[in-house]
């Protein structure tokens, strides 16, 4: 049992690092892409704002979904929405589609809500005395991704 819990914790740690790096990279690229596509400075910050506000709007719904269908389903769905958002974002930039760029930002934001909830998934696998340490490890994974993310940006 402990071996499978350690494997799940390592999976959450790794996925959170990669996820955080991708999120930071997207935040860096979104404003430039929005300006390039729309041609208007006033719209340059809109996708970034959507990316920031969407997790606040969807975290509660993601948690309700996870309560009903389980952590694994909710986290998988969140990461799949993030992958779909990334593909949509690339397609939007390549084809100059501003509306699709906004939708991509919303999908990435929803994915962020799920990714942030992964901290608690890691904590719940352990007894109460170890939960804070496990949550801290996942937050540390986010920090690693946050540092490496900008290095991935062009």
C-alpha cells in the first residue's frame, strides 16, 4: 500500500512541476500573442486575465466533480482540459483566431484549478501527521516548474 502511495505522490509531484512550467510559459506568451492576433494593445491582457480568473470561477465546480467521481478522474480531466487548451492556443496563434485564444486561456485556467487541487489529493493519501509535508512537496513542485517555465519561453 505504501509503495503505491509513494508512486502516486511522485506522479503528482512530476505532473505538478510540468504543469506549473507550462502555465508560467503560457502566461508569458499570451499577452504577446493576443496583441499580435488582435492588433490592439487594449486586448493584449484579456487572455491573461481569463487565465487568472477562470481558476477562481471553476475550482469549486472541479472540487464538486472530484467529490462525486474521485480525485483521479478530476485531476485527469483537468490535465486533459489543459492539453486541449494548449493545442487550441497553438491553433489560435497559427491561424490568428482571437476568440479561440480566449477559449484556450479559459481551458488552461480550468486546468489550473484542477492542478491546484492536486495538492490536497497528495495530502489526503497520508495520515494527518504527514499531510502538511506532502502538500508542501507538491507546492515545491510548482515552484520548480515556475522557475523552469520561463526558461522554456522563446
